[in-house]
C-alpha cells in the first residue's frame, strides 16, 4: 500500500476515534498540545545529543567544549567547519531548503502564507543539518533549529488530524514553545516566545495549549537530562539605585550592537546569495573555510560559545578581549548563516550581550566601584538586552533571563535595559532580525495582516466592468454635466476609436468652473486630461493598487488590458478594495470558526457570517425522525437551510455534506442549519 494512502487511512481512523470519544474542542487542543510538548522535548534532547556527539568527535578532550577546542591541533580547527559545510550544503540543497539559515523566519512565513503548513521532512533535515553545523564549529545557536523542529512537529500533527488554519497555527506555536522551553529549561519564556514573536496573539484559546506544550517539553527535558541550567549564572545584586542610570545606557549599547549584528548578517546573506558565483551547495564549504581561519586566531567563536558566556558571567575575562569578541562573533555568525549553514541567532545574541555587558560593566565598575556591581551582573542583564534588540520581543527577553536567575532583584534593571534596547533598535530599524528576512521576500508584518491579505486579492475579482467615460472632444459644458451627474471623482477619457487617452480628475474641473461661461465651447476634454497617468491590469493584486493610490492620491484607477494598455476594461476604486478586504477577513473568520467547530462532537455556539444570520447545530427535532428532508421541507416551513447532517452511530460520527432530499432522519442525527437568527431560534425552541 502507498504510504500516503496509509497515512490518510490512519488519519481518518484517528479522527473517528476522537469523534467517538465525544472530545470537545478544548480537550482536543490540550491533548494534542501534550503530544507536541513531549515530541518537542525529545526533539530538543536529540539535537543536543547529536551536537555533543559530533563536537566530541572533532574536538576531543576531557574538559569543557572550549578547553577541548583549545587543545585541538590547528589543522582540525581549520578543517572541521569546512567538513561540516561540505556535508550540510548538499543535505539542505537537495532535501529541504527551508532548513537553511536560522529557521524562525521560515516558520513565520509558513504561518502567514501557508496557514502553518510545514513539510514533515523539515524537522529531520533541520535536526541533522544544524547538529552538523554546530558540532563542527559553526558559530550559531541551537535554539532556532529546535524551534523549527518543534514547529514542524506541530504542523505535521495538525495536518494529520486535518485541523483548521487557526488550530494549525496554534499547534505550530506549541511546537516552537516546546523547543525554547526544552532548550533553556524556561517554560514561561518558551510560551511567550511563541505568542510574542511567532503568532502575535495572546488570546486564551491559543495561549493555554501553548503553555501546556511548553511545560510538557520542560518536564520531558528534566526527566531525561535532569534539572540542568543552560548557563552557570552567579547571584545577581543591585548595589545602588544609581546603577539604574548605567542600565539605561546599557540598553542603548545593546541596541547599537543589535543593529550592527542585523545589518552585517543580511549583508553576508546578500553577498553569498547574489555575488558569490559558485554552486549553492558548495557555499557552506567556503563559509566553513573562513570560520576555520578566524578560529585559528580566536577559537572562542566556534560552536555555541556557552563556555565563553559563563566566563563573562563569572568575571573570568579581560574587558578588551570581550569587546573584541563582539565584532568577531558578529562576523563569524553572519558568515556561517550567510553561506548557507543551519543554526539559530538566539545564542549568538546572548553571546554578544554577555561580551558587551561585561566590557561595559568593567568600565563603569572601574569608574564607580562604590555604586556598581561586578561586570558579570551587567553581562547577565545585557544578554536580555541583546535578545530584545535583535528580536524586538522584550517580554520574552526579560522572562528568559529571569528564569535563568530566579532572582526578583534583576527584574527592574532587566526591564530598563530590554525596553530601552528595543525602543532604540526600533528607531534604527523597524524590522527585527526575523521580520527583515520576510521583508526581503516581500512579506510584511509591521503593517498588520492587511498587506498579506491584499496580495491575495486580485484586481480581476474587484474592479467594476463599467466606467463613466468622457469623449476626448467633449467641450467643457458637456464635461461639467457628466461630472455633476456622477458620484465619482475620476473619469477616463477615450478617443473616437474607444481607446484610453487620459484621465480627468474632479479637481481639474473645479479649477475651471469660475470661467465656465467663457470656456464652455472653447475648452475640450483633451485640453485638461492627464496624459501621464497610472493604470493597473486584472492580474495585479490589490496591494499594488493601494501602493499606486498612495503615490498619486487618486480614488480610482483605470483597469486596462495587459496586452493593450490603451484598451479600457473598467475602473477600480479605493472603497471597493477595502470592501473586498473586509469580506475576505470575514470569510476567513467564518471558515476558520466553522471548520474548527464542525469537526468536534458538536458545534458549541453559532457562527455568525453576516448581520442577522448564523450557522448553528441542533439535535434533530423529534417529528423529523423517520421523515425525509423533502417531506420535512425545512426551508418552506422555517425559512432555514440544512447544510450538513451529522449521524452519530455506534461506529462514530459521520458527516454528510449537501444531504440528498431523500435522506431519512434518525434519532442519532444532528443538523447544521443556516439562516436568520430568529428563525433558527424558533426551530431550536420547537425541537
């Protein structure tokens, strides 16, 4: 049997089991969230183990990772990143190109454009590629890959159970939360990462499954790896209230480092994508060569860099070396990701924060020893500041550092540094390190969902096929009569052969109204028509039209044949575009709500699809039993339509869409009806 058919068969059987168990929507969501949390936790454990195994193979020794690297022969330090790139390049290129880079933007793109659908193979390819990249010395983090792996698991389960787009997005968020929680032993930060960065939605129905998944992943991690700490965090102390001024300045410093990191990262991506003319699958090899050369001089940039972060937190570092590591790490991480390696930017952000905070802390502690804490305290706070600056997610940054310390005293300095870092970073660049990648792909988040929705609505579905036109030789008196008789402000001008010759705007006519008596037989349409005008075609999307409206400040545009720009097909108006947008939003909400509820045991409440109308599910009235749909004649008697019948027999619920008029009702049936709310309620009262 074909494996796809087998999966579909198992999927249908699983859905029947859920329906037979009479599982409510909330119970279903929590149950799947638990499964995603467990699988996400195991995925994080697997990635950590693979990274450790690969790293131990190349950098052998009995100390920590950094000590092992320092004792490794130079030729292995040079060759290891190259070998990693040589293996990773073909794996990503031929199996799953979504696994390239830091992963989170790809998850965000799947949520925005694909309803959360992520190919199942992405989890496997990402795990292998990122483990090899990091294990061989790639200067990236493991959190981004773990997020993408968890999201892929959530998406795969959502597709398996054929859930609605809204549920699918929630399951993707559950997977992402599980990944962050298991990676840092930080369940609250994992949940907030999913809702603040990926989904941007704090509604209870989405947040509660995500929290369940995040906690479950943390429990799994605890069981199999113990209650580990991602970093060896020393006790934090706020020596004096005057220190808060320094934390304010530290926030600005974090924002500046974030801006440099973001800018150089995407410069490297553009360089390797557009300027380096070698096969795509060989670019990670070239990037690995550069990383190896840098590592010969500064081996601290290899891999995750956790040991260097711990050294900064405990003050075991020289300030100018820490300051230099900021720029070397930015270069190393950008080259690793830009050349096509697989890994995240979360850990490099923490690394940059620790180094920048340590250098700054050393300076202020040297200048003001009586009122400042040790440099390690500033390194710890700056870790959150860098995350806030790069991701524009200050809540996640604050909570993740707080969970690392479990010390309430750090909250105030942390809040000041993270918020200031985010605000200054926003002033420098309105896009975060994640959303900038989407903008490069012409996917916009900062303006809300409307831009992406507008791109899915095309002119051919919105424009008016009729247009009030003005002949090119019409005199001013005729022009005024046409303009005053119509409630529009833009008129196409056509020549004797019906070809589009220009546009006349209402304001152009108003400018000559005071001289109407003089100009009525002298001025013609051709004299006042705008010859250099913008036009759109039926194949353009509505975002193109809105962008054009912004440039020229018109309320309408002519729609022309793409093969003949002189052939007028109609007009498209700004108000028609926004009406189409509102209908699309309404349609998506209705489809999502209806799809979410109809697959459960019973719809728990009505779905309203326009003013005064709804879709609802009721138990079949007793007098319907034994009669056919034709005999009952619901439409004629009650003014509603039966759109679906659910038969709950011993084998589970069976849904019959567009029922046959000859269908005979049974006592186990429930019916989904659509119509006016008052008439639906009347039928429900009599049921």
